[in-house]
């Protein structure tokens, strides 16, 4: 005896769409696991993932009234596919695209902080040349510089410029706001700033290329 799952053409299409949605989720889960295990190349993964995401979006749009929640659909049919749900529902783009976007954002952010550090170095050195040697003039400049250096994660932890700026800030903090650096102190600070700046530029990735 044949058992029919549907009563009319509309129900038949609905169940066929359910089957397709189920297959897409399962296929995406397998693809995600294969990518993590290096079974497929990044290029192969990305091409297939783009196709699955495109099919999923089209189907999900078609089924939006029947299947308002993809997570509930997966739960109803006992689908243990967390990676697929993350890729299809939460992310919406292949992992490779996510990684490139993150790397690009990180590079852009680092470039902005590098420019910030360079500006602070130059401002501090120029200020000393202009004989701005009072503690309340020098301290903010060095604090700004150290703050920017601390934000730059591409520098080594023991970067000498960071250590020197900390030492100078500590020394200035023990002085009065109106106190001024002696000619010898100002000369030493300028030397430390210049050598730190040169070390800073040399420490940057692809420096000198």
C-alpha cells in the first residue's frame, strides 16, 4: 500500500522544498567539516560554499512563511548541524571570506595606528626643537605616544621605544607641572625619541621594502 505525504501539488512542492533544505544544510555541514580538516582546498571550499549559500537564501525566501525559523526546522528534523547553521544563517558568507575581511580590517586598523605613532613621534621631537620643555608640555605628548604604541600589537613586547617612553613619563610624573627639562635632559629625550622612532620604523613588517 502506497502512503502519500501530500494531498495536492502545493503540498508536494512544500515537502520537496523541505527535502532540498534538509540536503543543503547537511551538505554545508559536511563541507565545513571537510574545510576544517583540510580535505578540500580553500578555493574548492569557497566555490561550493557560495553555491550552497545562494541556494539556501533562495529556498529560505521561498519557505519563509512555512519555515519562519531554520533553527527550529533543524531541531524538528533532529539535524545536528551547528557549523551549517552558523554558515548559512548567522554568517551568510564562506569562512574564507570572513577570514579575509578580518585580516583586511586588522591591517587597516594597524596602518591607522602606525600613522598615529609616527605623528606623535614627530610632534614630540619638533616640540623639543621649539624649546617646549616644561613638564606640562612634554608629559601629554609622551603619554599620547605611549598610548598609541600600546595599541599596536605588531610591535614586539620588549620594544625599546615603549620602555624608554615609560621611563620618561615616570620621571616627569615626579616633577612639578611648571618645572622644565634641563638642556641636557631635553637633548637626551630628543635622542631617545629619535632612536625609538628609528627602531619603530625598523620593527614594522615589510620595513624598507
